[in-house]
């Protein structure tokens, strides 16, 4: 297939000559994929497995991919070079990765795709592998959105939600019984992770809550392992290298700390005028109060600013407030972690940022109605700020600002996660394959013994 490019033009022939039966294909596509999958890839390589890095090409520029790959010291063995809108990317990944898996299968190899989280790649690549009879290893498996029980919080604010004071709201969200299942947000991520799960042979769950979700959905308990989240491995390494970061040379104001980082990129926020303008209203109020604000510009952020006629507002902020920093996404993970380690609070609709703030001990405000990392809110280091009322969002951010109790929240995502993950995979491979037929699952050969 001519669209697929190989770092080594003889890749298929060379792989056919390997003694190893199993090929570990680690999939990456976006920045979170790179951050969370590369530590696992390196662990597989360190142990001598035939591991290869497959890039879909979904994030292809320097800021979103190239710089980080250089920083982590890896280059993809194969690039699927996908482009286009969502449905085109899905179909291209299935077609191109499916072709690659078929070529490897025809050469007598067992393929083990490693897919991550709730990405389009996780959904599509696991589908393609499963069509050939190969199940995936799902890294960051079982993440499901829970939503606080807003029906118990009254109404009358005009937003349909009337929250208590932030301290009381945080306490409410720390109680597991006050959360509900059923959300389809974030879109399409909650669809992606559920689809990937059905084609998974080993579920690597970050926390016990995710294991509970998987068990409730009927997945086999002996193929679910709670290992933590490999973002912790990447973050610990980045923090150790923070001294080499040049981010404070470019943004000296951040060196003082005492700032909030905003990142807004979820489709449901960026396609809704009410949600997006509520978040921007909160940002403007913080700037007007003298708070230092760092706004990270992503593709969806820029599209929403233009879609809702807010370009002039942002340009006015740049002129009016020297404490407003408006920046494209940074290419180096070390820079992100060096800066965020000094932040007073992070206001985000990202999933990974909720995890990273927990590892760093930085208060987090999640700009959604619920969270697929609800364990971080139950632990007390994260607060949900439903994006419908700028005043309420600002109030929650001000409460979380350098909040000592939130900084002391328990660390949830472990350490040495890649090592633990590969241990789980190796234990399965000693007994059979990642794809398990019903005879093996039921132990048919042992019946009657």
C-alpha cells in the first residue's frame, strides 16, 4: 500500500526473518499517545521484544509530534500518513493498519497492537487487528465518564445548575455515591474507548475504578490489571530534566508561578457557544482581577475563537494585559512539566492534564460536566466546573488557586507503570496468546481431568 511509509524499506522482509513469533506494534497518533506509549515501547525494547513504533500520522507537525519524538529519542518505524476529517481518518487507519497486519500475518507473525486510551487510533487500530484475529493490549483501559448528580444541586441560576460554594462542591464531588454513569462525553472519545475494549485481550487499567467499570461490562477478570498510568513514567522523567528547559527564557513571567493554565480543545466545548463563551468570560474576569493567565492555543481553540466572534476580544487582552500569555502548544514535554510544576491551578477540558496535575500535586479544575478521570475529583485534587456560567467557573478557579488541601490530594497513577504493564503482557504470553479463544478461556482441555 503506497500510502504507508517505512523508515526501513526492507521492513517487511526483515521482520519475516526474525526468530520471534510475536511482533509488538505500539501505536501512536497524538501528543498524549506519544507521552504515554513511548515509555512502554522503550520497556519492551529494553527486554528484547520485537517492538515497533507505528505512527498514524494524525498529529504530524513539529509542535504536536515531531519535537516530542525527538525529545523522547524515538522515530516511528512505520507511518500510516492518514489525513482528513474524522470519518476519513478512521477509515484510513482501519484500511492501512489492516493491510500492514495482513502483510505481517502472511509472513507467519503474531501481531500484538498496543493502543492507548480513548483515541481514534485506539478504536480504529484495534478494529483492524481484530479483523485478522489479533487482540490488542489496551493501555489506559476502562476510562469511563462519570457525572456529578446535578439533580441534587437545585436550579435557578439561569444555567439550569446552581452549585453550592466551591468548598462544599468539592466535598460533594469527593463522595463516590454522588456520581452517575451514562455520559457520552467527551465525544468521540467515550465511543472510541468502548469500541477498543471489545477488541482487547489485555486491559491495562490505570486505577481500580476503571477495573470496576470493565468488570461491570463483562470483561474477564484475569485479563484486567490495575497498573497505574504510564503518563507518570513520562512525567517523572520530564520533571527530572526540568533544569534543561528553556521555557522560562521565553516566558519569564511563568517563572514566578502564581498563574493559571487554560487549555480548551474538546469538541463539545468548542462547538457550543454557551460553553466556550462561559469559559472565556471566566478567563476575562480573572485577567481583569490581575491574575496571570496562560492560554494554550490548539486547533479547536482557534476555530472556536473565530466561530464565536471572539478574535477581537483575545487581541484586546493581548494589548491590555501584560499578564496574559497566549501561546501555541509547546513541542517539548519537558517545557510543559517545568512550567506546570509552578502553576497555581490548571483549568482544562483535557483528560491527560487531569492525570498530570495529580502527579504534580497541582490543583485542577475540569471544564466539563463530568470527567473520565473522576477518581481525581474523588481524591480531592480536581474540581468539576460545568461550562455554563462564567462567574461560577471563575469562583471555582479562585478557590482552587494554590489550594493547600488540593495539593495534598493522594497520588493516584503509580510509578514504574511501563514495567508493570510489560510484566502483565509477558505473564499472558507465557500461557498463550493475547487473543484468547473460548476453548482457552473456559479451560476445555482441563474439563474431566
